C-alpha cells in the first residue's frame, strides 16, 4: 500500500481573523498527519490562537522564529520545511483554505509515478467582499489558478515565466521534501519568492499535473493580499527576483536560451515598472 502522509506548512503573520477557518479546513483531511504553524512576528493575537490550537490537537505543531522575529514568508516556509516529519509536504497561506478533495488525486499521481518530485493542481478564489471581487476582475481575467496542461520541464518553466498555460499556485503544490535538495529552498524576497522557487523547480525537478480542472482549495482575496497591492511596488520586487534568477542560472550553468528568456521577462518587468 502506498504510504502517503503529508505535512502541511502554514506561515502565520497577523491573520488571527482567518486562522480558525484555515486550520479547520486541513484538520479532517485523512492524508494530513501534521499541521505546522510558524508565526512570523504577529502582533494581533495570532500567537495565542496558534498555541491554543496546538495544545488541543495532537497533529498541530506551533513554532516561532528565534526571539519572535519577523523573517518574511520565504524564511518562514523554510523553517516549516525543516520541521516537517513526513516526506510529502504541502503549503497553505494562513488566510486560505483547502477543500475536502485537496489530496484525492495527488495521492494517485504519486502512487502511479514513483519517480516524480511533485504534483501541481488548481485552486479557486473567494472574496472577502464585493469591492474586492470588482477589483480582482478589473486586474485579472481568471478565477481558477492552474497550469492547464501536464507539461514537460521546459514548457512548465515557460508557462510559469509567461503564463502561457495558466498560473501556478503554491497552495495547490505537493512536494517530496527531498526535491528541495535539487531546487534549493525559498529565497528571502518580500514578494514573488514563490515564483523564484517554482521556476527553479520547473528546471530541476520532475513535476506532474494532478487535478488541474477543478478547485482543490480556495484563495481568499482581500486588500491585504500582496497581489492586490501597489503595482509599482510589486513590479520592483519582481525585478529583483528575475535578476537573482539570472545569477542562479549562471551559478548552475543553465543554458543560454533559459537565461535569454529570463532576460526578456526582466526587460518586460522594467517596462511595466516605469509605466505604472
């Protein structure tokens, strides 16, 4: 029988108002054997909430950075990865939720393809209020976040870079913990640190599509989402991410064509930055 036990990593930063809904959506999933909550310097009562829930539920484990500091999302997820006890890991933002079918197809894909490193799937969206829905629709033209095909390494890299086959979601990704030895961990960027890792994983790991047709979780859209923030500020962080990716490509002797595509994406990001 295929042994599929998942550690779910949830970084927490000032999201007390959402935590009960988020954690509850994970607790009853049979595939989840531990929920790792890592606080990133919250000031809103999230710490007390996490401590209380970890004391009530055997499979919830709560951690903080040394000194209770704020390290950012990348370092916080890395902390959780290192604390994970199981080979399979998944991520969930602390204001989002999993649906009951979150790992239904994931397990089958890993069982049928024992040499893969990860499975990517789809998540949907729900909105805190009508204003947030209207803002989202003005800025984006999709409600299902998914890469819509099962792609080879190079095509998946291009899709994450350009959005040619939809959009990649960290909340719908399940990995073998060992895969991070190939790609490295999350970098410490304020925004788009996940994009940095996903592009590296597309080039170095063997990722396969699972449920890419329907929602396995839901992302809450509200004004505090980074993607809903100031476009010029977001663009600045994307520029830093693509610059760092070029250095990573050189360090790892990636092909000239891969570096050329990232340079093209970087130039486009510069154009957007000065346009905003």
